[in-house]
C-alpha cells in the first residue's frame, strides 16, 4: 500500500492498526475476498436495476413499485452476504470467505427479505424522483434539491445501521429500528459521516455515468460498504459488544 501513500515506519501488518493504517491494512489483506463477494452482490442487484430501468422507460409507478420490491427481495440476501464479509474482515475473522458466504446465506436470507424489499422500494422511488427532476421543464429549486439529498442521506445512514444488525443479531425488525435510532442519536455525526461517504460515492457514480460504469467491476458495492462500516465499526463494537458477544458464543458453555 506504500505505492500511493507514504509508508508509516511503525506499520505492522500482523497487528491490528488504527486510523488510516487500519484502512490500508484491511485493503491489503481483504481486497481479494471483498472483491469476489462484491462481484456476486452486483449480480444479485441486476434484477433490481433492470426493473427500475424498465419502469423509468415506461414512466410507470405501477411497474416501479412491484419491480423494486421484488428486485430488492432478490438483492437483500446478496447484500447481507456482503455486509457479513465486510464485518468479518473488520473483526479479523479467519474463516475462509467461501465458507463465510455460504454461512451468511444460510443464516440471513430470510431476515434479509424485508429490509431488501424496503431498500429496493427506496432505490426505485429515489431513482424515479431523480428522473422526474430531469424530465421537468424547470429545474428543481435549491430547497427541493436539498430536501431530496437530505432525505436520501437519512435513508443511506439508516441502511448503514440496519444491515449490520441483520447479519450480526437475531432480532425483530422493530428492535433493529429502535437500536438504529438510539445509535443515531448517540453517534449522530459519525453516522452522518458514513452516510455522506455513501452519498458522495453514489453522486459520483450517477453524475459521471456512463464512464463510472467502468469502475463497477473494481469498486462495485463492496468498497462503499467497507468505507462506511469502517467509519462506524469502533462505535458499533463499543455499543453492541460485537466482538465480545461473538467470542462468548464461539467459546460456548464452560
């Protein structure tokens, strides 16, 4: 990783680092695993993307809603598998990625259907609203654009908090929402920073399309998921005791 940034003389790859060194360490060790998981996840998002594009071409909300919900339900288990892979990397889980992916699908596919459906519906609605801005005779007012972006930011931030709970804990949806709301209130600026990272990535991908489509095989979805989770993982672990709970579960009864 010293090719693009000056190497820290105190950097040791076999010891968990902090700050930017942790970012470099994780990319150095986990890039291949996350890239493979990300490519599989991209494939899982194809039905959702196709449904949204079809609905926009037909200018039909009646087509958009069912296609978005169904596409989101298909994409949900794939995204849960990606979040599982990223979170395993953040806690230095040694399980091979193929075994981890299979385990994540087996454990989380049912719980990921509902959040996947909501995610798909939100993706479809926000894409359709963006096209309405494009089709309109007059550009949206600054206030309308700001409200659109802020609401999208909140949706992205909510997903940043909800998907880790899907893959880490067995909970009811209302419990996940309550935990996410409490964590947001406690760590507001940290969560907003993670949401802004996702919003910036999404904005770049949309504004510079179709050229940014060339980045999808490299960064796909995995990079922005990794970056957003890296920004909040320490706080998640402090509040939810992720690593402590997993270690106790693996140790079993004494």
